């Protein structure tokens, strides 16, 4: 089992002392490492509209590389505008994953649209930065990964990686909308696609993580890291109902693979669970694992799907990853 | 080109239709058989919130195209389930023979919030000569992509030299012409090819030049080969005011090509236009060309987008 030392919450937009467009939520952290700081991209929200509906925008904070608890910069405005009338990302950009590509930075994100019979739909977009990740321009008005015969809706939770010159995208695809007494509830599963250029994708076309909570389990945020000859995936999963509190809320799962296609799920290894009390006592979710200066860290969001901010954990240095 | 109009040949209000449909017989498209021509069309029911749902039905004509010999009284293809691209209607459907099977390229509609709807192209397969179709997956085969952000619709598929060609439309913008009105859509004609009819490679460009202005809407391409040339008919209109103003409403456009790639548009050669009066005097739209017993026919809708049916014309002279 991985042994994580929780280092506590590092950012909560509700704690910002100066005026900010960010009202609450810091979701789906993803890092870009600079010489002096670690930039953490995430998704945040202004106050909801009068109908109670939220928009979600891409944001970042910079953490001092020598002391990750010290925030040295907070982004002053969203780094990507929302899409125009009728586009896939008109009502939100969330979650997010960033990657360097030579002298540009790419952000892959799920764009949100609103529908009549179901509350929303999503597809995956790509935006590019030429100023070292300060601002982004979308590559096109439409998505870079969208629906297909066996992926009919809700493409989201992108995690972008590059291994040996080839691009890989782990993401989720909607499987079903369940009719409930309230709003319809989606079921989605983790999938994968590969690409030569990060733009034209070939979908693998299968769910890659077996269900643990039954066929209506929702799986999200497949965060992959290669270490000691294996691919390690930390992801989130939950039940399709009663998931907004502690009982059915998101937990962090784990799977490993030697070929990126066949995965062995073993959630007991993840070693990351809710705290007794505090900001991550009801849920831990949207993990992002990265290595920095000889240490391995996990950023993750806590209660209420990240309404209460992002926290950090550090892996016990003596771990042997290949035994996982 | 020169067409002889044969008049309106089908009025949906004179027949009993499946799925509680009463009016509309839009975008007629054919499956030609040895003893009949099956004409699929989209007809409409009102759902429980008072909005329309488009369903597919068909009518069989004998080969003279003068006599109706059968009308579908069953569900030809189901609409999509909750959240699917074709949950709120299928309009239109394009059918093509593929060995023992009949393939259908559907345009599925789903309702949205800031704009009225979006559309994608689905595939369905029939193993009973087009009586019923089963979907190839819950999702679409062609949908929004980087430079075709929404409203991917109106597929017309033909096989030339072993390659599947699809002509279709994609949305370029939703634009508010009047602040108090909902936004209007703009869409253009494009082309894609495929080895198997399932995975498509897009040209990713507009292939028919604009004739009205940048906001011209181009729809429902249909292509046939005759006298050594490929001929395309389609319909086009102004983006705003097209429902009420006949001058802004759909007209038939024409383009020709020798290589299926580059098209020369010249609407003045279409050889067919709105009538002085009668069922197709306000607009002409949704053309579909097909060959039967050596003749080239065109089915199309007239006023009110086909609320009261479709008519037929036959090609009299062919030249580009």
C-alpha cells in the first residue's frame, strides 16, 4: 500500500483576502513545474447566476518550489474564455489537464453545455498557450475529442500524457443517464485514446477499469504516472446516487499496468482515504500525482467535490513502486 | 439542366401515419427496389411539452411514381434514449444499399438551452429491405469536431469506385440578428470519405461557395453522376427571416464537379425554381435525386418546409 502523509489544504478560494473572480471551488488540480515555482492549474467558479447555476473557469496558483505551502501568485482572471453560442464549452471548462509541448503549453479540458432533457453534456477541448501557460487560445471552436457510436455523451475528465513521443489521453465516457426522482444522473467509465500529435485521436474503445461498485459505478479523473517500469493510475470513483455527502461520495482508487491497456485495479493500494474531520473528511477525489525534487506528491480536492479547496500529500520516500 | 415538374405526389395529412404523426413529410429520400420506390421522410408528433419530435416513416410508390402501394404503419427507427444525440428527432434519413443490408445515415436532434438544438449524424442498419433499422451504437458516427463545432447534419452518402463519400453540413455560427430574438444558425456543405461507411475522414472545408452572403445557410446536398459529370443539388437561404419572407426562404442551388473534390456553383443552371403559385411557390427545399428505370428524378419539399408534403420532378436535359 502507498503511504501518504497529508500536508493539509493548500488553497481555498474562499480564503482569498483580496477581491477575486473566484468565489468558491478549486477542482481538478494539474501541475506545470517551473524553475522557481510549481504552477497548479484548477477549475474555479464565480458566484452562481440567479437561477443557481454555475459557470466554471480555468485558473491557476503558483506555489513556491522550495515551500509548497507558500502561494506566490494567484491568477487574476480566467485563463480561457468560455465558448460562444451553441459551442460545446459555452457553460464551463472543467476538469483540466496541462502538458508542455516544446515551447507551448497545452491544456485539455472538458467543455460543458446545457441541455433540455438532461442537465448537461460534455466533450474534450484543447487550448494552447504561447506565453508559458499564462493565457490560452482554443485550437478550434469545437472539441478535439467528441462522441462516437459507443461513446454517446459526456466525454470528460481528460488526463494528458506523452510517453516515448506518443500522446495518450485517459478520459471518461458516459455510459448511461439514469432516470431518478430528481434530475437524471449520469454513469461514466474510464477510457483511453492515443495520438501522434495530440490532436487526431484513435480511441481504444473499451472501458479499461473494472467496476467495483457495480455497473452504475462512476469513474473519473484517471491520473497516470510512470515509475519503476509500470504505469500507475490514481482515479476517483463513486456510486451513481447519494454521492454528495460522505456515504456515497468520491474515493480514490488505484490500478497498475505494464502496457497502458490492461489494468489491474486494487483500490486498497491507493492509501488515500478521508480524514477523521476537516476539509477532506467526506471525500477525497480528483487526485493528481507528480514528482518534484526527489519527492512524490499528490494534489487532490476534498469535500463537496472541491468546493472547499485543494490539498497536498507527500509519499513516504521509502516506497518500492514496482511491488505495487 | 432542365427539369419537368410532376407536381406534389404525397400529402401527409391525407394518410394515417405511425408515432402519432399528423403533419410534415420532410426531406423525402429513396430506396429503389425492383417493383417499387420506397420514399422515407420525416414527419412530426407533438410531445407532452408541446414541442415537435420528428419520426421517420415511408411511403412506397410503384415504378411509375404515380401510385402509392404502401405506407409504413410501424416505427421504422426508434428515437434515441435519454441524453442521446437523436433523443428529440430524426430528420432527415439517407439510405443506401450495402450488399444485403441497407445503411441509413440519420440526422439526430437534441434540444439545448442557449440555442434551440444540436445535431449529429448517426448510422443505422436494416436487414429487412429497409422496413426497420437498428442503430450502430447509441452515439453518432459524425459529430462536432475542432472546426465543425455544432450542427453536423444532412448526410448524403454514395459509393464511387469503392470509396464511401458523404456530403453533409456543419454549423459555423449561431448569430443574433435581432437582440430580442433567439439566435439563428448558419451552416455550410462539406465532404468526408470512408473505407467502411463507419469511420470518416473529413476534408474539413466548405466545398460550395456562398452566393447570398457569408451568413448563407446551405443544406441537404444530393449528388448524382450523369453525362460524365457529378451534379449536386442542395438548398440555401438567408440566415434570418427565412420562415416568413419568401424572398429569404429556401431555394434550390446547383454545382457540378469532375473529381468529387472541387465544385463549381452556378445556381442559374439548376433548371428548376419556385412556381408562380401553388404548393412550391414560397420555397423549395430538401432536394433528393435518384435514378429509377433509366430516369433521374428529384423529390423536394415546397412551402412551409414540407408541412403538406413533397413533390417530384424528372430530369429532361442534362449538361453542366
